[in-house]
C-alpha cells in the first residue's frame, strides 16, 4: 500500500498552495508508524523545507525572498 503525503505552502500573505506526493511502500509500513517517523524529523512536528526533502516546492511564482520563507507544512499522510 502506497503512502500519500499531503502538504502546503503558506506565503507571507497567508495564501495557500496545496500539494501531495505518493511514496511507494513496498514493506507495507503502517501509516500511523510512518507518520510518527516523519514527525520526528519535522520542525515542531509540522514544518520542513521541500527541496531538502526532495519533494516538489510549492512556492508561488511571485515569491519574494524578503517576506516569504522556505517552510512547507505537513498536513496529512494516508
């Protein structure tokens, strides 16, 4: 069973852009266990930098480095 990882980017104006990625799960790791493992490497169990996690970055085209940031938010895994 694959694992779908849902996440979002929230810019400085609180505009949101949603994304998801599906990971193969050849060892059928339980979704609750996989979520616990993920939360251990997330900042405050929620935040991460997408490019460092090798998943698609969700920044808006009009990204302004002075006011926006690199953090994305983990939403759900199922």
